[in-house]
C-alpha cells in the first residue's frame, strides 16, 4: 500500500531536476503521475522511466492555453485531479540594476503566472471533487532574499503569499495548499546560477554541510500531497539543510 494509491497527480517542470524527483517519488508512493514539461522529450523520458500509469505531456506553464489543454486531457483520461505540484521554474542570475524588463516578464510568467494558470484551472475541478492537494514550489530566496535573484525572489515571495491565500479560500472545499521552499539544490538551475566557488561556500554555510538533492524536496512534497498531511495547509516548509530557519 502506497500513501498515494489511486491518486492522479500532475507535476509541472518534471522533465529533470527536482520535478523529475518529485514525479518519481509520487509514482513510487502509488500515484498515477502526469509528467509535464516545456521540453516534450524530457517529459516523455521521465514518464517512460516511471512506467505504468505515468504519461508525459508538453506544457508551457507560462501559456494559459497550453495549461488548459493539458488539464483537459488529464480529466478526459483519468476523470479527476487529486494532486497538483507546481514545480516549473526558471531564473537568470544578474544584479537587479543590470536586468532588463523583458527578463522580469519571463521570470514572472514562468514562476508566478505559471502557478496562477494551473491553479485557476485545477481548483474548480478539485472543489467539485471535494478533494485536492496543491503543493507549490517556492524558494528560500522568496523568504530571505538572494543576491542576483531580485525579480525571481519577488516572484517566489508571490508564490508563498498566493499559496497561503488559496489555502484559506479553498479549505472548506477539502483542498489543502502548501509551499515547499528549496534552499540551494544540486540541479541544472543551480549550476546555471552559481559556480564551484558558491557551491563550496554554501557547503560550509549550510548547517547539514551539503547542498540539497532533488530527492530531499521530493520527500517533503510527497508528504504534503498525502493524507498524512490532511490537517496542514497554508504552510511554507523550507528544505534547506538548515540554511534558512524562519
Ligand atoms: N535548484 C535550486 O537551487 C532551487 C532553489 C530554490 C528553488 N528552486 C525551484 O525548484 C523548482 C525546480 O527547479 P530545478 O532546480 O529542478 O530546475 P531545473 O532547471 O533543473 O528544472 C526546471 C524544469 O522546469 C522546466 N520548465 C522551465 N520553464 C518551463 C515552462 N515555461 N513550462 C513548463 N516547464 C518549464 C524545465 O524544462 C526543466 O525541466 C523551480 O521552481 C525552482 O525555482 C530551485
């Protein structure tokens, strides 16, 4: 018996990194997982690795039509959506004063609007079911700031505040919403932002003395997506080896 047996779970940005680890863990816990990513090939490859029950779909979370088409397909195929994990994210690290408004738009479209798009479509479906679990991936940059990530931090701060509000609005419909907030985690995104020097400095600064691994995040997400977390909503859980404590 897995703690997500018979559940239908959508994970965005699940072609690689933290999202792929989340998809893998949810499937191991018994869920049928819809692996979505803007990269069709990695979405399909992750779904194939998960085996029976999983499907891979190309979805650009920044594009509402793409999100709607994906969720319509899921409902047509599975009849319901029990779990939505908003994981897709992107950043370009640079000092705020050097950044261009076109980059701000892209960062907000993917990191914040992406989650608005999926939630706006999925929440009425979950409300009609009287059941739902939303897990939004934030970032500790949205809690404590992060040099070189001003606009991304603003978008992730928005994710945290948005999650608390939908948790309040949807509680009576049987829906919980929580935020999992990664600290520095060993993925392609981290490699694009920090070099080897930052990695070594962080290892010294993180109380548990290592970077996060995608599986560390996946374990927290799977818990919040399950009925073990039935009485937890509106919370932000940092998975950061103790780098942030607030
Ligand atoms: N790695 C870290 O240190 C770290 C720290 C804090 C927060 N996060 C957050 O964790 C989440 C996962 O990040 P990661 O480190 O695994 O990054 P990653 O770059 O390895 O993976 C991100 C995935 O999202 C997909 N994606 C990008 N734009 C998309 C779009 N418009 N629509 C759909 N999919 C899209 C990419 O194709 C990729 O597969 C993100 O929300 C990120 O902001 C990561």
